[in-house]
C-alpha cells in the first residue's frame, strides 16, 4: 500500500465517500489506497499546471481545481474496475462482452484545461 503524502489532494476517504462505500468497510482499503496514489501521480504528471507549488518550500500554492479532483475520482474508480478485469473485459453475457475502455472522454475533458500544450 502506498500512503498519501502530506500534499495528498485525493484520499481514501474522499474516494470511499464518493463511491458510497461505508467508511467502516476496510475490505478493499489497500487496493483503493493504491488506486488513489496512482491517480494522484498520473494527474500531477499529466496536468502540472493544476498543481502549482512554491519553488522554495514545495508547498502547494492553491487548492486542486474541482475539475481535476473530479477527474481523480473517476480515474481512481476506473482503476478499481480494472482490478477485476486485467484484460479489460468486465462482463460477458448473451448480449456480448462489456469492456473498460482505455480512454475516458470525461476525464480528458476535466483535465484538458490544466494540461500544457506540446508543439512539435
């Protein structure tokens, strides 16, 4: 399990509240904590503009934008769903298969204003 650092902007409790998981239910806490840590790392690298820090102290200069926080909840949820579907297939029925897509337009839309443009 990866413990959130002092600058954690998304926590296990945030995710459990959003996902309507009883706080007393600790069954998946290790997996949720790992998903939350991976989510924070991913979004901090993908959208550095959303995470301004003081050059000297490294302390955050502003709270995380709500759109990035929401994207974090969605991404953590996708990672939790993938835990039961390493190949991306989440269900098979007589109607066919259901997959966890590799791209989520909602997450991209929420994070897009905070990403840096790359010109090649």
